[in-house]
């Protein structure tokens, strides 16, 4: 009878142990950063605000200006480091990328400045070595199809993603030529999904065309881009869980002097969206746990 008694005691002991609590489910968060030239400084403010609230993306995808900020962030620079970089940016060093220096003349710029700048800041680290998985969206000039760069030279990928036709030369990589990703994906939500995101925070910095007065050839080109992107954005942004749209008013894509205003606008827009972000993240996590 003793073995039976021991078995009963063991059964009671097992029954009295608390049930194991499953690990909380955390959605994979992606940050999809859109294009908009100098308006892209707003991305820095958005990142600062998200980090201040304990929200750190698992994936970063960028188009054009969004690829510049996204690459620097994914390589390991936090929001405050990004702000420091933005405020210290020497336009003379990246003169072939800095639109203000060329805003009154026509011509095609090489774009090597942004390539060299990005590679210098990330210490020539290839994309696949970044701290956060990163993708830069560009457009194949021959086929018109989007391409997502997830490996290789970060500076070249960002340069391709930012090569606005008519302003910058197309970028040759292998046997293909690439131009600005904003032609096909102004805010790369779908590519964030492709990279495995459960929850996409999209940052749309494109301007309503009528809000900008085009006063130079570059401004005309950027405004044309904004017009083209409206229809694409109306579809792609529907697939985002959250859309943050900083209030940048009539800030032109060539207005690099307005970087402080843009950063602040990004912070304010992200903080305004924070209650919705937290609510939707909780709903997503609860649904994934079922």
C-alpha cells in the first residue's frame, strides 16, 4: 500500500503546482519610412518619440529620404544620435546630394555625396550586418519594378533609392540601373510585410501638391513626384496598422534649413499617435496569442 500512498502524494504535489504562464506574444514591429527629400528629417523626430515610449522596431524599410534615415538608424544610431547627425550635417560635404546648392540650376547630379556620407556614418558596414534588419526600396529603370536591397553596400543602396529622375543620375548596380523608389513605393508598407512584420508603423512625409509652390526646377521635379505618389500611397497606406503624417505644412523638399522644424513635427506627430499605437499593439498581441 505504501507505493500507492506515495503515488497519491506525488499526484497532489503535481496538481498543486501553478500552471506555467506562456511567454507574452510580441508582434514584430516594422517602421516604413517614406520619401520626401528634406522633409525626411521628420523621420528622426518620429524615431525619437517612439524610443522615448519604449517602442523599438524589429524591421526598418525606407524609400528615398526614408532610406537615408532608415539606414543610419538600422546600423545602430538611436534617435538622439540621428538628431545630432542631422543638425551637424555639412551640406558642402554632400554637395552633390544637397539640393539647396543646386536649386536654381538644372542638370543631373551624381549622388555620390549621399553614398559616401552613409558609408562613412555606418563605418562601411554592409546592410546584412546592421543591428536591425533593413531594406531600401529602389526602382528598376528598365522594368519599372521595385527592388528591395537587403544586402551589400549600404551607401550604394541608399543612393539608388534616392536617385530622383531628372535630378540625379540613375545608379548602376551589376547589369541594372536603378532610380528613386518613390516611383513605385513612396511609403514601403508592402515591403515591411514581406520582411516579416506583424505590425507596420508607416511614416508619410509626402506633401499635398497644392501645398508647395514650385520655385525652381528641382522643386518642380519633387512636386511632380508628390503628385505621382498620391495614388500609390492611397492604396499602400491602407495596409499599415498606423500611419503617422507629420504636419510639415508647405515645407519644400529642398528646404534643408528647416530640419529643426521637421524633426519637431515628427516628434509631435508620433506622440499624438501613441495612444492608438499602444491600443492596436495590444489588440494585435492578444489576437496572436489565441
